[in-house]
C-alpha cells in the first residue's frame, strides 16, 4: 500500500452559487504533496487554481471529496475544520500588511498568544531569516515592494504552520524583482523545511520555486509533474502548447524590461 502524502486532495469538487444556479469551478481534482516539498498550481485566470488554494485554507466549502493534511481530515462536504485551527499559513497577493504596525509588529501579529519572551525570539528569528533585521522599526509604506513581500512571508511563517499557501505572491512586482525574489523565497522555504503550495499564472515563477507543478485547465490538473517532465514529456497538446506559449511570453517580458526587441 502506498504511504500517505503529507497533503492529500482526493476528488475535490467546488462550485459557486450564481443567480442561474451552481457554477462548477473545480471538478474531482486529485493532488498529493510530500512533506517538505513545494507544489505549484499553474494556469490561466479562471482555471480554478485560487479556489483550490482557498479550499485548503478552509475558506471554500467542498461539494465533493476530501482534504487531508498530515493524515488529519480538514474538509469534507459534511465537516470542515475552521481556518484558524488548520495550522495552515497563507501569504496573500496584496501582502495585507497592517499599515499602522512596524515590520516587527506585523511579523508578530499572529503570535499574540505566545509568551513575550517566545514572541520576541521568534520575531528575531524571522527577521534574520528574511534579512530585514535593520528594518524592524520601519512601517510598510517605508519599504520597497520586495521588502514588503519578505515581511508578509515572515508573518506567514512566524506561527510555525504545517503548510504554507502562497497566492500569486509576486504579481505586484516588476519582472526582474519577481524572478530574484522567487529564488529567494525558495531558499527560505528550503531552509525551514516547510511544505508549501504556490498559485501562479507565471511559468518562470513556478519553475523557479516548485518541486512539483500542476498545470490546470477547467478545474482539473491536467498534468502534475516536475518542470523537466512538463517540458519534455507533456501528456497532451494542451500542456505542450501552454508551456511553450508561457515560456515565449516570459522571454518577451524579460526582453522588454532590458529594452530589447523580439521578433
């Protein structure tokens, strides 16, 4: 019998209520992610990737299927563990930093139930991890986009979640900063040994960070594979065309930023 994955999504389906009735968004999707690995859901807008992420966080109810984390059932159509009790951290697209709090206090926001000594030690550890020790007393508006992103990552990591979810974390940054920070985030996650899932429409980010990538279309994962497997062994024309098209778009964006022209 195969061992249980750390994160297991088994045949999950989700739908939204509309005036016309239920609109299916995710259709009997399966996903298995090992402990310490970084997974990615990659696809165009509307493919269902963010809905899957929100269902893992506990923000979207399942219509069918089951979500398990570390062999604990988090969600079924009948029962759902509250988001705050899932040991799941989430880093949002807009960072959602508190403008009236310093970097230090933003990072410590989720540690209010910790003792003062433990909270101070953990904040110091996170500041060191993301390289922001000298900016602890700054406010978000005094930081660059990349620095704000590091604060958001440190805040998500501070409560020691079992799983970290990252929702389009680099979308507000310029091309060069996105690429550099993608590698930095991977290094930080590898240092912590944390299991994580990234959602993005950007292939370069997915390939820079993830151990396993799921190319999504119409609410299902068409192929769950390594970057090498997606490039060299696509399961069908959709995956092949998607990977090739996204690679070309990335190259053009990078060339534009460098002031070059591409045919």
